[in-house]
């Protein structure tokens, strides 16, 4: 039987009804991470701009990865959910340096999907990811 571990960075506070990450064997499945700063009580402080939320969402992905003993180079897939594709397009020039600062030069397979809404109020992006930890 494959061992399954829940991965929840303590700084994020207790998740209610979900886990931030689930490690099954050598794979880590990271739940959608919003572009917010965890307050530690299950709520999030959300920056007002797309670039700020993009950076925080990436940092939250990395926090879950590190809690599981992984690093950004082990990401194999990301799905980005955005509320407004045009906001993403307008911010593209600023997103490259943010990506390199947080993720380095590794680029997993990425899919972007425009959605009508996201669960956390005020968020404009949410990112889920899969990593191969070995």
C-alpha cells in the first residue's frame, strides 16, 4: 500500500476540510494556493494587485513543497486559475522577474484557465501543482 501523508505548513494555520498538500509515494499534490499571505488562522491577507497575488501564490506553492522536503525544480505540473485573462496578459512583463525570483529557471508543464470566481474573497489567481519528489 502507498503511504499517504498530509502536508500543511504550520504558518498557514489549520486547514479546514482540506490539506494544502498530499504526498502519495513519490508524488506531491498541492492544493490550489491563493495569492495571499496566511494569517495563521485559516484566513488570508490578499494583496490588491495581480502581480502581488501571483508572487504570493508561487511562494505558497514553494512553502508546501519545502514542508514536504521538496524544491521548485521538482514541480512537474501547474494549473493556474485566473479571474481575468486580460489582467494576466497586462501583467506578463512583470511576471517573468517574479517567477525567476521565486522559482528560478525551472518551468513545469503549465495550464492557465479563466474562471468566473475563486473561493477566497478578493483573489484573482489560484495555482495548484504536482511535484515528483522521488
